[in-house]
């Protein structure tokens, strides 16, 4: 099951909804007729999901690192205190 670069681009356009209406209709017909193409679309969609999850994890790590630097390190105690005062309930 090899996938050409053009087919990969078509699948990506289909998944992102950027295909022209006529091309989208043709691609949908190919999906119905070609089980291999449907499998490729499913696997590419799963790959996008994994990539998105990875990106979210990386972003959470970066946010946590910033939090550690700004709210825990002694060098930023005054900044952390000012932020806590801004958000404290009075």
C-alpha cells in the first residue's frame, strides 16, 4: 500500500476541507469505490490526531516550565506576589 505525494496532498485537502466542491465530490466517490484509499484517509487522520496530541503535551510542558520559572524560583518572588494580588478575592 504505497501512497503517492499527490494522493497524500488530496487526502490532506479532503481532511482539512480545502478541496474545491467538484474535486471533493470526485474524491468522495473514489472513497466509496476504493477501500485502500479509505484506509489511507483513516490512517492519515489518525496520524494527525497523534501529532496534535504530541503538540498539546509539548505546549503543556512549556507552560509548566514558565510557571516554574515565574512562580517558584526565588528571583521572581515579587512578580509572583503581584500576580497573586491581582487575582485575589477581596
